[in-house]
C-alpha cells in the first residue's frame, strides 16, 4: 500500500483503499475482459450487471422496501433541491422546511420557485449550531411534505432521531447516508450525492416512493421527471458509469464490514473519541450543541483564529489533512465518514492533546 495521508475532507472524501485499488485495475481492464470499465457501453451486458448489482446492494444495505425505486441521477444533490419541488409541488401546493444550514437554505430558495414554502424552524440566528426537537415546531397541515437535511455537513449537526410527525419526510442525506440504520418507509424521497459517504462525485442516489412518480406537472421537461428515470432503470440517457461502479464497490465493502448497523457502531465510537478530546479541557470548543452533534462532521474552534490556522498547518505536516472548517463558519472540521479509519481519529486526538498542551 502506498503511503496514505489521513483525509478529513468533507467531500469528495476518503474512500476505502481496497475500492481505489479495484477501480484502478478495472479502469484499465474490467474483469479481465480486455476493455476498460470507463470504455464500456452503458448498455453492455457487463455494465448492466454492474448497475444492477449496485442497486441490489443499496436496497439490501438500507432495507429499501419494494415500493421504492432507487435511481442514479446526475447534477449533484443540488439538482434535487429543484427536482423535488418541481415534481411534487405546483401552484397552491405547500411544503414545510426545517432550516438547519446552507444546504436547507438552498433547497428552500428553489422550492419557492414551484410552490409555497413554510419554514417551521430555523437555527440560523445561532450559526446553525443545532437541529430541532419534534416539539419545537409544527408542520402546516396542508403541506405535501416536511423537508430536512439529516446531517449538516458544514456545522456538524445531525438529527439523532428523525421527526415523528404525521407527514411524509423528504430528506437530503448527502453526508450521512449508509452511516446508520433507518426506516426508509418514513420517507417519500431520500437523496444523497455520492461523494461523501458512497463513492466519487458524479452520481446522486435518489430513493423514491413509487406513488410519487406520477404527481409531476405536465410542463416539467422529460429529463427532470423522476418517472422518466424510474421507467428506464436510470438509463434514459448515459448514466455516470464510473461513479455507479464505485458506489457498487463501496457498498460491497460496506457489506464486508458487517453492514450499516455495524458501521453505525464504529461511527459512534470514532465520533466519541473526537468529542472526548474536545470536551476534555477548555482549549477546544465544539460548534454544535451536544444533543445535535454529528457522527460524521465534527466542527470545532480553538481559542483564536491564529491558533486555528497553526493547528491546521501543523496537522497537515504529520499527514492529517483537510481540517479547515467551511468558509462560512471558519474554525476546524474533521469529517469522518464510514471509510475514514479509526487510526486516523486516534492520531488526530493525540495531536489535539499535544497541541493544546503546547499552546495553552
Ligand atoms: C455536499 C452537500 C450537498 C451538495 O452536494 P452536490 O452534490 O455538490 O450538489 C447537499 N447537501 C448536503 C447535506 C451536502 O453535504
């Protein structure tokens, strides 16, 4: 194995090394067929099998019920910000949003183009440092759905429990899909860009309940209708074949690791190590309120911006890379998705202890 640094980047993010190796080999010579993976026709028997296997693994790992379609789309998670309301709203139709950060704000902005929007909760006035409890907001009774972002990548907040409201949930799970078990049947649509917890950039996984497919207004273009992609098994046009292949390999790896429940336990332990280092003294300060803490992205501050800059630079020297916080809140952030190894978290914790001792 080549010398690897620990990559704390929020996305594109670290992937299992075994997947990178498999992909490197298959790009050149797929399954020893004498043709490269990214040269294969998406309609070839070989690639169709790859896509089919990827879907089967996604379904198996998340226990996706039979009345849901799994789609592999392009345009990033950001395209879902408009595709969801474009397909599910329309004149006079309303949706309720929980505003827990930049990604929900962007989705709110797009939804307003297609229908009425009610923002039932916002933590914007406290720099999005928390997500709401169920009793902190009400959902407009005439709403089509309640929209939320399960893990707020930038601020390091996460819904520990999904809302239990009498309404269909639509959820952006870009930064925590496959990190914990969940009940898909509570959701109308789950979507996630692959580049955080599933694979490389280029594909967005959309899990959609079948009865939602025929609600789309007539004036929506063919490419932007969920039904189009559901009817054609995500092959209406050329799909992002390499990204779909990689997601399949990551799913395979995840299964080898014991599946989502086993991964969730590991994620909890990794996050607990880091939060322990933050709470263990007065030097580091976590951005998120404790009840809202994310297992995937840990955002924290040091006493001064100068110390933060030095922390990030010195960490990089010893192979702890990508710890700079998002430009909107500054500070530091450690993204520790499924494929991020525990040893890297331990190394960061050791460095944090040493850095605090040297700079207090
Ligand atoms: C990264 C991210 C996005 C944006 O994804 P793109 O694929 O770049 O459009 C959306 N939502 C969340 C929660 C994210 O973390």
